[in-house]
C-alpha cells in the first residue's frame, strides 16, 4: 500500500533527463524548484565495507514528477503526470491479463497501453513494470497502475510505474486514467478481488454476485465445529465466532463498495464501476449468543488436548480473549527465594492441554502444571539465555474462602498474599498488564485498580475498563520505583488509598 521509495544517483538523474553533468548543473541553477538531493537510504552493512562519503541521491518520484510538470522535460517525466493530450482518441478495453502480482485489465489509450493491476500491496506497480521491461514488454504496456488502497478525489487512488523507468513509482489520478480509457473503470472490493471475477468482467457487465471467501480463522473454527470430539457447547462456541467473522467480512465488503462506489467530490460522479457485490443470501448468520454459554464452551475447549482445540483457541485469543477463562500472559524468572517460589510449591504437574499449547506459543516447555487453587495453566520454559522462567495466565479472580488481602509483593508482576497464608499472581484481564514504577508519563492505574478491588473483596472479578479512575493515592504508590521483591502491607495499601496525593 502506498508509493514505494526510489533513489537515483547523479548518473541516473542525468539518464532520466537526457542531460550530461554540465546540463544537470545548468538545470539546478535555471530551475528553483528542481528537487534537492536527499540523504541516501540507511545501509545497515555500510560499517562492514570501506567507509566512503555517501553519494548524493535524489528521490526518484520527485525528479520524475518535476520532469513531467516542466515543459522542457515533460516527455521524459512520469507518463500519467504529464499534461493530457487535447481531445485524445477514445480508448478501449483490451482484456484481462495475469501478472506476477495478480490480476490486471489492459486499456488501450492515446498514451499507449495502461495496465491496471487490482492489488493494493506494496511495490506492485514496480514489480509488474519491471517484469514487462525484463521480458521485452511484448504487450506494449506504457504504464502499470496498482491500487493505493485509499480514496482519491475522482475515484480510488492509484500508484503508477512506467515501463521506461519501472523502479520509480508515483501517484496517479483514477479520473485521468478513466478519461484516457474512455470508460468508467471497474473496481473490486478487497475480499472479492479474485482472478476469476476480474477475468470474467467486460464493459457493461453487471456487478457479479459472489460469495466472500472464508479466511484462515474462519476455516479453523469451522473445522473445529465439525469435530465430534467436542461437545455441543464447545462446537456452538466456535460456530458463533466463525459466524461473527463471516458476518464482519460481508459487512466490510459491502461497506467498501459504498465508499468506493459513491459519488465524488465534484459535479460528476466518480468514474467507478463496482465489479462485484457480496452474496448476502444467508446474511447475517446467528452470532453473539449468550456470553456465559459461550465462555463455558471455550473453557471446555481449553481443557481439550485435540489439535483443533489448540487452533481454535489461538483464533479466540486474538479475536475475543474475554471469552476465555484466563487473564493476561505473564512471565517471571525462576528464582530461589522469590515470592514466585512460594506459589510454585503448590503447582501440580499435568499433561498439557490446549490452553498450555497456546500459552507456549511455539516455544519449548520443560514441564506443564496447573494451579490447583485458580485452575490457571502454567509452564516452565528454558527462558532466554538459559535462564528458566515461569509462564502462566493471570487468574481473572482469586478464591477468597473468607480470607482478605494481606499484602502485595512486587516481583516482575504484582503478587497477592492472603490472610490464610496463600500466594497468588494478582488477577488481571486478558488485554492489560500489571506493573509499577515511572511509566514515562503513563501511570500504573491497572495495578491500583486491582488492589483497590481486592482490599474490599478478595474474590472480586476484576474490571479494568476504566482503570484510569483508580484511587489517586494507590496510583501514586505504584508509580514509585519499588525494588523487585518489595512488599506493601495491607495497612500501607489502605493508607495510600485514603490519602490522595497533594497538589502543588
């Protein structure tokens, strides 16, 4: 997406403009708006070679646009930036083409063949133009256009690269290309930008009605939904999420068509023809069912050892982690004498579940455990540099059993000690983390919110949606630079909560 940068040496600028060294010197003095040389792109391997003064370079896009807009050199500049010919001969559609970067349509125009590649990936225009130049350009293409991925004033924004200078990309106007083509240009929404649809298009054809293809996440969830190893609740949970993904993709596609097919900013509508619309025969599919029932289904999947459960859980972690029975992923070093050692003594070794596999995230695990008091999966990893570490999900809440918070200990995360002698990682939601100290302007209000709730109810379910409203005194306390292993007693925490910081 966007225009790729290109840099020209002094010799390359001379070749582009058809001048010698003296001619370039003359241009710099004749034209005040001639592009200035710029810093060369960073070369990370320069230090490995002989150190030399970096050669002056010019931004290729700037030089090419300057030439197109300067009468003396317009014939050497970017083709689609040059002034349009007066009363150009009407263009015509020249059919479908496969390219090294995806499907394209050709248009025969007064400037030659313009090839539009229906992709908004980076460097598409350059890659296709380079492939044409390298093969002798048998189709006589003058310019390759690709989609910028955004909306311009007269239709979708375009990136162009001329086959004469394929390494230089520049922005082009959809309206200008349409005027040269003599036809409103077709555009396909991202999820329906399929070769078979573009191949079948012809001027005057109605928009194709096509099924939006499933992405990998939806395929993964549908596969799990068909797996009879899982019970009804688990299959219903993955089906609900798969349906939500499908609904979102169809809605996104329809919205794209509305944005790119709407009338433009001027008196005339944008010269855009929508190439395909999503099939909405069964849209929307049922989703967003009872949250508790969905959570129960995902909990059962987390306890499974089937690979389909692992794959489905990885999708859920990225899409809706609040449905899972775990808090944020936390890692602390295995350290004798630390507060984590007291907690680790009660861990029970177990066979790995889907939750353990997702927690490992492809890393090596030495052993798998479960915390018998919170049911949180835990694993021990070799760690970086041979330093073993505990990795676990923070619990969403703590068992109270009539106990109360006795203190918190700060050791790579926040730990809670209770009046009945237990140690727990403090509870935390999946998308937040607990920390302390100076956050360079950001304050540890998450930790303050958690401690505030635990002081009143050890078994409280944590809600961090408005953590910035935590008691100011507690936030100030956690904003201080405490050493690892520092313990803050219940009395200290209560005093901080009731003592707002003084204003200066």
